[in-house]
C-alpha cells in the first residue's frame, strides 16, 4: 500500500480539516506529519464546531487510528486541552490516538522565547503564532531538544532543566516581555501526565508495518505549501516542510510509498500575518471576501488578508507537491460577486512570467487578471457538481485546465455534507 497525502496549496487555512474528516472513512490511519499547534483545522458537523491544533482530523471517525508523527512538535498543554474538548464531545480516543516517540516537545520557555523574539523585531516581525514552534524546531536541528520518548527516561528532569536554563540565558538577549513562567510550567507538568497515559509508537516502524499489512494511510499536512521553510515566501514561513517531501521525513516512509497527493485550495486566496501576497486586495472587495468567508485565523483569531486566486502560485505548489487531484473549497464565498477574477500570469521587469520569483519579498510583481462572470446565487441547495451554476462550473473548468490537474471535489459550505464530488 501507499500513503495518500492531503495538504494545502496556498498560505494555509484552505479547509484541510473538513476534507480529511470526509475522506477519513476510506482509510485505516490518519497521520499528522509536521507542524504543531500553530495549525487550526476546523470541522463542522451536527451543528457543532471543532478546531483541532495537534490531533489529526480523523479523530471523530469511529474506529479510525490517528497518529501524531515524528515531524510534529507537541505542546502538552495544548494537546491536553484539546483532548478534554474531544472527550466532552463524547469521543473515545483512548486506543485510537498514538504519539510518535521521536516527536519533539514544546516547552513553556520555547513559547517565552517566541514571544520575546517576535516582540523585539518590531515592524520586522514575521507574524509568528507565538506557539513556540520556531524555537522548538531550532532546538531540534541544534540537537538538544526533548522528545516524547524522553518523558519516560529517568533523567528526563535533568534534561528538561538543562534546556530550560539554556532558554533563560537566551532570553537575556531580548527586552523583557510579560510571561508567567511559573504558572505555565505548572500547567505543562500536569499536561505531560496526560501524554504519558497515551500509547506511544516508533512511528517509522508502525507506519511501514501498517502499509505492509495492507492498511490505508492518509497523511495530513498543516499550514500551506507557501509557508514551507525551503520553498515558501522566506523568511515569512513556518519552521517545517509543509510539502509532500515532509511526509517522508515526518512519518519515516520512502518516496516510492507516496500515492495520491490531494491538494486543497480556496476559490480565492488568503494569508495570515506578514509576508508577500501578490493578489492581495486592500480595498472594499478584499473586505467583502473577508466578511463573506469569515476569514479570521482558527488559531490566532487574526483577520486574514484576502485576494484573488493566483495561478502562478498554485502552479508552483502543484509542481512541488506532485499533486494528482485538487479540492476547491469555499466557492460559496464568491456567491455575491458580480465578477470574479484570477491572476493568470505575473508582470515583472522582464515581462510576463508564470514563475514565482526567487524572493517575492524583494521582487514586486504586477498581475495579468482574467475576469469571469459571477453566478450571483446561493449554492446551499446544490447537491451535485453538475447542478452548479454554469458560471461557477466555467470558473472551475478554467482553473482545472490552467493547472493541468483534475478537480475532484468542491466544497460549498463549512458543514461536513456540503461537498460536491466531480465524477
């Protein structure tokens, strides 16, 4: 068997959680492969809303195994809080949520460092979620981080205090910020007892063994491809590999074990925080997109920046990920627009270009926009792809032809059942 992958093709917030939840019934295991509680995957069903930050989005499907993989960084406080909410929803996960022993832990002082570092940057801040993600990955690559498996070692407390003291020394480099370390540390120590009660696995052996046994695995990505540490809009990126390649390192599987790659894109573009955004609309149209789409971060609550769909950007991430099928979400947000636009190509000093520049931060690009007629109607009563308004089907058909990858699903609303399958 092969691992199928689902990931975001833009700057995150594409609606991955809902699609994972829908597809989960086709799989035996859903595995998160990178990122941390900077993710916010929103699911809505039975009139209830759930936001998952660390737990894979298949947790609400009975009998399904959910794995937090090696490439994820885990904040015990966030995880414990999330598990309480899942328990309160009546979901039994006791033998269905597995932790990889090699996943790294976010300490309270990681969050302290994140806050102090971002605060010190002033206007140059990168828009961190302040969850301690960056400092944790820095300790990981610096080879002095703490991992889940370390929680069971006799010398865990010694290693914890050593890393804590290192962080406190680094904090002296920054101006003081308000952070109640004693209170956060007390919550952290309580939360690791919750983690110690969960089943642990050697992720690489577990996943490969499951595949060899014929189990179906879905790898769930966090953030979006344009936030990849290597190929995103650096330095306004996250600290992990958000593209398909991250599945191999994050779960411990070989490249030839990758199967379908399902890329998720909104019918328009959004971005949270700082960084370049070629199609951003800083006018009443952008404000209407934000209002219609309820575009506020699931993790931070910050208003998202909004703009038109960007074909050079999408073509770039389709290429990087080896996307085999595309899911378009939130097409209903465009219901009330007279015209809908798509950026077909970029305008640079060298002329028209379909490539994303080396550094979008320093290379301003103009846009060649294509205008499409809006459909000006609700999609609430549309239950089949074939019944979409002609203008909406034309919009999707053009996107499909320009990207050269089939669109297989279209989401017309936030609920679990608001999803159209294209035959």
